[in-house]
């Protein structure tokens, strides 16, 4: 942490003085839990054809559905055994301190909920692979339950309520982002005091607009990422590195500052 001491302390000061901290998380946070990213050198799209992950293919091709369910139940996209990492728990601590205005995430692993962040403060722009949803009646099923059906030989599972087609509750290519979640994310971005970006290159549209809106509305933009991002020019503070250790230290210093204020 010695290389980042001044920057970390500055971020801690911003958060300690803030009332509304919006956190924006990307694939770099998930990879610290051992989840492969999608676009990296060893990412998912180097193993599988992205064109097989369109909503059109999913709806029309039973074999594509079978392949996706296999990946979700036992393959590279299975989330059953992954656990939150220090970044997730640092964000939970922000909520415990009364600072967290919301978590806007590009990730589909459900680890923010698993770490204890309140569901109403999590805005999953690209959906959630920890659940499946019925395209007929809208009922949601835990992916662990769907995995059990797959293990029992049901290779193209259907809703037990209406027999409608099930789909992973994540946004496939060709689908729109959930409009209510996107609009609420935008609203909070314009009202936050600090927007902290963790583990994202901010290159995926329209998700990348959320931190941009925050900066344009006057929030202090903090970016913590391995490598450059598309919004570095707007950042108040930019720290190069993995989010886990850095956010843990930031939270430790925020707590110390708040304790000093109360003394």
C-alpha cells in the first residue's frame, strides 16, 4: 500500500465527508473471486462464440440452450461455489457505515448480495446468473435448483408453474438492459457525492455512462482499476491496482476518520 498511501488517504477523506457514495463495479472485481472475465486474454469469449449467446439463438436453438445450461450448472459460468472477496465486503462495510447510496454493477455473479449488501441498493445492469427466470410467467428460480434438475437429466428445463421456457436471468446479446434499473442507476449517479469505480475499463455502453453522469453532476469520481479506463480524464483520483487490498485499506481509514469525528 505504500505507493498509494496519499491517494488512499484522499479517497478515505472524500468518503468520510460524503453522504451518498455510489459504487460502480466491473469484471475486475469478479476476477478476484476466481471468476473468468469475458473479454480478457483468457476470457469466456476466447473459449466460446459470443454469437451463440444472443437471445435469438437461445430462443430458437435447443442445442444452444443445452450448452448454456451446462456452462451455468457445472462449467465456466457456474456461480455455485464462488464467494465474495475483500472488495465485496468493503462495499458492505460502506453500507454499515451509512455511506452507501447504491451499487451499480456490470457483474452477473450475485456476489454483492452474498456479501450482505441490501438487495434494494444493488442495481445489476446486466442481470444475475445466480437465478433463472421463466419467459412465460416471470417466476425466478435459484440457479442451484435449476442445476439439480439438469443433474437429474432435464437438459432444457421448463418452469414448474406454467411450463414456460426458462432463461438465465442475465442480459443476452440482443436484449435491452432492464430499463427501470438503468433509470434508477442514472438517477442516483446524478445525486451522489462520490462515485467510486472498481475493476472496470468503462468501455461497455451504456453502463459506462453512469460514472460519467456522476462526474458531470459534480461528484468526485474515484477510479481503481488495473489498467487505463475510458474515463480517466474525468477522475478526481485514479489508483492503479486490484480493488481488494486497496478498498480494504480505504475502509479502514474511513472508519478511523469517523471515529476521530465522534471523539
